[in-house]
């Protein structure tokens, strides 16, 4: 059974692009999408994903605040921050709220490696 991934980004283009890439990987299935942090929390509750790929800068609730709430309510869900605003300070903040790491949107190859490593570790 493939791992279930929730895509959270306010850009529909980013979500669509990631979905298209992930559909090429037999072991991964996109179970849903969300356009902001509040919607992400609702989708985690409804869909029970194995992994959440979370943008940082979004309307209504940013990725750090959403990750914090998701971690409190669903401690077994893995989360990766996927953002253009990568920095050592952001990485510390993301780890502190429960993300397993931060990946730059300019490095999709690292995103795939990070996802693979996290899901292999989960198994």
C-alpha cells in the first residue's frame, strides 16, 4: 500500500506539479491538498496522511503554526517544510514545531530524497 502524502501550498501550480511528480512513484500517493494552514489541519484530520509537505508562507495560517497544531493533535504524522525561505533560523523553528526538516523549493531532488528517507525510516 503506498504512503499517503498531503500537499499543502497556497500555489495551485506547486501542488499540481508535485502531484504530477509523485504520481510517477509507485510507493507514494497524494491523498489530498490544502491551500493554507487551517485547511491543512482539517485535511490531516479527515485523510490521516503519512506525510505532510507544508509550505511556510500561506494565507490564514502559516506553515509553522499549522505544523505546531498538527504535531499536538496528530503526533505520528511526519511533516516536511517545503519553502523558498530556507535558512538556519527557519530550520530550527521548523524542527521545534515538529517538522522533520526543511527543503528548498529550488531543490526538488532533495525533496524526493528527504521524503524517501523519512518514509523508509517510518517503515
